[in-house]
């Protein structure tokens, strides 16, 4: 039995966390989770954006490959994919000065691919020179 002294009673001190310590710990935890959530959200948004850009580049490359040899009259076509990508292919003849090449033998080729990425409109343009037949 613990001794009682004049006017004092000894009470055993309980160990644990105070309410203030718990509130501070919860605030730090909430702040850390919010930062982690933003980081993961931003990373997944960047992955989606990169995938769309890669698809746009591949679409533009395939349109250039499809139009490497064109009619001397030129090409002016456009279309849209099921994924929401719009594209256009336009050519114009190059006048080659001091050459034995006939008019329409060479054309400039412009391939444009555009798409919606969130709230932003993205566009990719490829230029090339192709031959006419």
C-alpha cells in the first residue's frame, strides 16, 4: 500500500497519448494521404496522355506510309477514328526548277492528327516529300 503524506496522495501516472497528440497525428496522416493521392492521380493522368500521344504518332506514321506514292493530282482527305482522333492528309506538287522531273513528280505531304486530351486539344503535324506516279 502506498504511503499517504501530509495532504498529498500519490496517483500512478498512466502512459498513453493525449487527445492533442492524436489530433496532430491524424492531421499529419490526412495531409500525407492527400499528397500521395495527388501524386498517383497525376501519374495516371500522365500515362493516359502519353498513350494518346503514342497512338497519334503511330496513326500519323501509318498515314505517311499509306501515301508514299500518290496520284499526280494530289491528295486531300480527312477522317476520324473510333477513338476520337481526327486526321487529314494533304499534298501539293513541288515545282522543281532546272530538273528533268515532270510536274507532279514530287509532292509535299502534310499529315495532321488531332485529339482531345482532357480539356486540351492536342495536334501533331508531320511533313514529308513523296513521289507521284
